[in-house]
C-alpha cells in the first residue's frame, strides 16, 4: 500500500509549498498571508523512486469551541487519522516558537511516527533555527527548502524505511477522467459564496470531509474528494465561491477564483448550486455560461429548498428563466434539495449520471444524414446572393460534448439562425437535452459520393 504522509505545522511555515513540490505541480494555493489553507487536501506525490500520498493540512492553531480556527484544527486531526507518518514543518528562519512546541505535544498523542523538517533553511538565515529545532525532542531535524527543492534527498532517506515497511499494493492505478480517456469522472461543485457547496459535499460523502460554517468564503482551495456512488468511483471537487469580478478583492480571492475556474475546465460534470432565497442572479448565469463554453455537463442544484414556501411557483419561474437565459443548454436538469437536512440529495446523482451518458452519446453518420435530409426538406437552407445554399452531409466528430461537422460548398454563408435550427433539431430528435452541442461548418465535397 502507498505510504500516506501528512504535512503539519503552524500557519505560514511553507506546508503548501512543500505539498506542491512533492506532487510536482502547483495545486495548493500559496500566499504570504498566514492561514491560506483551511481544508486538508490529498495528492499523489513522488520523491526519488517512492510513490507516496501527501496530505496538506491547515495551519495548527490552539483554539477551541465553534470558531473557525477550532473547526480547522478538527479538520487537521481528521487528516492525521488517515496518515501513516506526520511530517512536522517549522520555519527555520523564525526558530522554534511556543506554538511549535505545543503542537509537537499534540502530535505525540496520535502515536504516529514524526519527521521534523526545518523549512526555509537555505543560507545562513536558517542555521540558528535548524540547531534550535533539536529542542523539540524529535531527533535530528531535516534542513529543507520547499521553494528551492533543497534537502529532498534527506527527506527521501527519512521516508524510505516507512515506505518499505508498507505492504505492496498490486491494484492497478485508476486515473481521473479527461476528454480523451475514461477513468474516474470529476464532478465540480460550484456557485456563489455561502450557497451550501461544502455542506452538499459533506452530505454526499456522509462525513464532515470539508470545512463548513456560517461564514461566507470559508473554502479557498479546490478540494478533491474521492468517493463512490453505488460502486461507481467519482471525484468530487469542492470549490471556492465565485463572486462577480468587480467585487473580487485581493490577490488571495483572485487565486481562489482562478482555482475554481480551473476545476470547471478539468471536470466533466459541474453542479451549479443556487441559493433558493436568491435564485439565478447574474453571477449564477455567468458561471453557467462558462460551463457551457467549456463544453461540460451542467446540473442545477437548488439548495435550501426547505425554506421555500411557494415551491411550484418558484420552480416554474426558475425553469422559464433558464430557458430564456441559457438557450444553449435547453432542457438542463434542475434538482431541488436541502444540503443541510439531506432532503432531495438522493435525486442529484441519478440526474448527474443520466446527463453524463447523454454527454458521451455518439450518433452514427448514416442516421445523421437521413435526419439532415428530412430537416432540409422541411426547411430548405436560405437563398444567399441569388443562390440557394446546399448542405452536403454531416458527421459527429466527437462526443464529450456532442460535436458535429456540417459540410457545404459555401459553409461560410450559412446564417446563424439556420445553424440554430439544425442544433435544436439534433437536440430534440436525438434526445440530447441539457448538454452543450457544438456545430462546425466545413467547406468540402462529400467523400462518400462517387467520383
């Protein structure tokens, strides 16, 4: 089995920078502001010839009660329960602080093996702190620089005995899904701040996996959670709330927003969570259009539905506004639920997977061209410059999303309204509701016609 290493320490010692170094890409947000990381996140890392699972955690702070810092501490403790080794990180330039000493005591209660790493140890500035780290009683500290990659050989030597002690895992590695291959589909949960995205993720997985609370904007990183629905693996991605660009304040929020939009780009399934008390604001439509432009499956989840009185009236109004505002996603599924109580949550995944199958649908060229012949007979292409346009044939170039190519000798002259007529016909006649459909025009002759 793969060795799981949890990176822990007080805020702003470089835990997320080290996480990014070990996983080989910048997935965790990094900023000079302390306490950027709030949830714990996992990633597959590699150091030397060792494949390891890395857990990045929130900065440890001594807090209790129901305040945000206390809930972050609870998340870090939950992460440690999944780990085989704790990698305690301190700041070599700042030296050992009382908070470092306090949380070494906290770590000792977990009975996990602890490796001590003094980060930012490059140059003379970290020498004193590296020597001072011996006072924590964890043996010889590793002098590393997560930013510059120094000390990784020493870290490898420290982790190798624990990795060799783990039993071998012979299970084949399953990759996440991309547009070019089938694997684990990724489902991003997106929406405005405080719409209930993290609460929905926790309700789906059945545990307090991600941090929640009444404060808006708790989630900062896009947090991936591996989960199974009826034996089918799915990767859930909880994202930071997306506000209008004009309201985004500060570098950290811009980084969080960019992380959320990147999650949309890499996901195949996107659940847009709406607050039933403020349905379909301009920002919601902006997010929906972004998903459509990326060609992803979009499902609308109306949260806090238990607070709505005139349910039929509100739902009818929402469907009408969606049809008018998002004609490119006609027939988009809408699921009403309460992430807090769990009411209606069981309806979400069946709708998601149904739409996923539609998104993957492929239509044969023969059936398409028989359909095209009927469409052009009912509504012939318009006359342009005194000559009627001729469409020759159509084929589906790919699925995910359904993408079609229409060949005509005057492809650049086919007007937009006739393209919409064909796309709407494809959606209705081939039963493709709620998914984006792309139609490309190409100039050329029919290769199936005789010479």
